[in-house]
C-alpha cells in the first residue's frame, strides 16, 4: 500500500538467480573472479557471480555469451551477403532490416535506457546500422553514430528521430508490391469525434476508417517520458506508424480524450482527430520485411 492509499499488486516473474548450500565440510563454490556465486552457466555449468554472467534464459557466463553473440553475428553476416543478389534496393533494404533487427526471429533483448537522447546510440545499434549500409548503400546514408535504438525509452527528447533512408519512398514501394501480390492492409487507421448516445452519454464516434498496415512503435516521432508516481516512468517510446494502401506513411498527430464516469469509476474515452506524415524506423522496416516475406 502506497502513501496515497493505492494498493500495489506484485506481478510474479521468473528469477534466474539461485543460491546453493555448500557441501558438508567443503568450501562454498566461488566464481572464477572470487565473487559470490548466484547461479551456474547453462551451456558449460561453470559457477558464476552476478557480474560475470548475463541473466538470460538460462544464465550464461561471459565466455558463453560472447561465443553465442559471435556465432549469431557470423550467421547474420552470411544472411546479409546472400541478399546482395536482390536488384531492387528497397526490397533488399526491407529484407536486410528483418535480418539485422531480428537475427533470431524476434527483437534481441536490450535494456531501454532512460536519459539524454544520445544514450540510445549504443554499440550494438551502431553495428546494426553499419550492416544495413553495407547491404544497401544506395538507400542507407549517414554515419551510424547519428541513429538510435528505435524503441529505447528517452526521458527528455521530443520530435522525430533521424533515419538514414527515405521513408516515403519505402512506403510507396511497399504498398505497390503488396497490391501486386494481392495482399491488402491488415489493419485500419481510424479518425473520430465526440458524440452523444441517449443510453451511454458521451462516446467516441468513428468518422473515417483508412485501411493501413499498423506498425506499433514504428514511427520516428516520440514524446518525452513522464514519471508516474504509481507506476514509474511511462512513455518516451516511438509512436505507431501507419502505411496506407496508397503508400502514405502517417502517424496520429492529434488526439482528444475525456473522462467518463461509468459504474462509479472514471474511464477515459479517446479518439484520433488528425494525422501527419512521419518516418519509418528500423523496427518498422523489419516488420515490413516480415510482411513482404509472408505476402
């Protein structure tokens, strides 16, 4: 229970830290560095401390983690080299983004930093943008130091993140390619207004539905994070991007909301009012690459 009277409900999560009792009459196990053991490396079984291991599933020592990353990097470079035969630069870019951003079929787990904008320019992301440039030099320009982790949480930054490609060109190409394949948009972008119902009171009324591919956290625009006294830092991530059937790339530029009391509780009612053009970040390109392969 917090000072404001809000009940905090804990969510159980898996903990990969284990402690074992020392054998009778023997010395307790120790890490190679001499630190207290918090677990055993899954691949090699070595006793490790918290500093000399990564909390993956299962826990891994530094040596095994580096070996796994090196093997994944070699496999990724092989996949990128195989894309050199694709003549169309936009198709090559989307397929390369799918490889770079999701080397194992899902986004690699990374901590999301909260701080100054340049905190999200990490070594791993520099490498990813460098790999994209090598795979598609026609469309990927600039230097890797200019570009951030597209889904990192930033405390103070507002506005569009720079990206080294032409997002409008990518959107038009993707829409034409999917139309030629007979695959239409899988979602909708809805605009609305406030309405009134005799039974429900004030409601959000949808006035326009535009078929679109919906890319969560795929826009380059982001709002600063805000600190919630109950739940900690919220927001700070990139907005949702929409690629319409005609190839336009949009985000919701203006929203409206109001509080509506229902059953003794105040519930928000929100709707989208206006859209504006935006860019596509690396996460969005990777998702378009997945849709391209499935389409």
